[in-house]
C-alpha cells in the first residue's frame, strides 16, 4: 500500500524542500547536476512521485537558513530536509549558536505541520577536538529532541576525496553529487515510506 501511495498511482507529488547552503544550491555544477535535481531523478527511477525543491543558497549559515524559513514555506512543502551548518563550521562560528538556529528552524517547521529531516555535518578538525565535539554532536541532540530522522553526515563518502570534489576541495563535483545521492537515497526512501504511512488515516469504526 505504501508503495502505491508513493508510486505512479499518486497523482500529486510529495513536495520535498532542501533547505541548505552551496552543497544544496549546486555551487560549481550545472543546475541539473545539483543535489536536489539528482535526488529527484533517482527517486523517479524508483517510480516515486516526489518533487524536490532546491532552497539552497551558497554561503548560507544556520542563521541565514532561519531567516529564509518563511520564504520556503511559501512553496508549501510536505517535508523539509535541513542541510545547514557547513559554513558555520568553516568559519569557526559558535556551535551553540548554530544549534539554537537549527533548533528554531525545526521548531518553526514542525509548528507549521511540516515533516522535518536533518542532515548532519562534521566540523573541520583544525579548530581542535573540543570545537569538533561541540559541533558534531549538535545534530544528534536536535534529532533526539524533536524526534526527527537524522542522516549523520551529508558528505559521507565524498569529503576529502579529491576525485569527487572540485578544485577547492570543499564542493562536490558532479561525480561527488552522485555519490551523495546514492548514499542518501535509502535514508530518503525509508522516511518517505514512513511519511506516507503517517499521512494515511485509518477509517473510523
């Protein structure tokens, strides 16, 4: 039944918005090579009727993402995957501030009745072990607090691999984007199925 809800029988696509930074926006790659476009293509090959909306802004921090939540809501998403924090970490911003910002983003979305998924990020190790620990652990804390699905590390399998990144060593190239998509698809499909189950209401006796 769940598969039919998400498959060809579903006439109205599920709207999945990605609230993110340059990793979502598609910095340095063509629009059709950006993560949201490639994720939508991968889901459609599985027969899933999902519209993936790109709400990525290059250079955005968690504070910038918070400022854009109301704008994003104008697209009336069913689900929002939050991919933010990389720029906070690269700039060495206070992890506690990043956590407060992401907390506020999640709270706003949930208050509006939107399902929320969270993509984690890891801090560069050059800021020291204490900073890395504070930053890396904020995502599991928020996922636990709000009971939202967490994909532990958005750049899993791609970070620090020169063959999968652009010359800056930070932004994935098209091959890198495809690796991200390949790795995250099982997480996305599981949570799409959970979402479909949650919005179906049993008949009243």
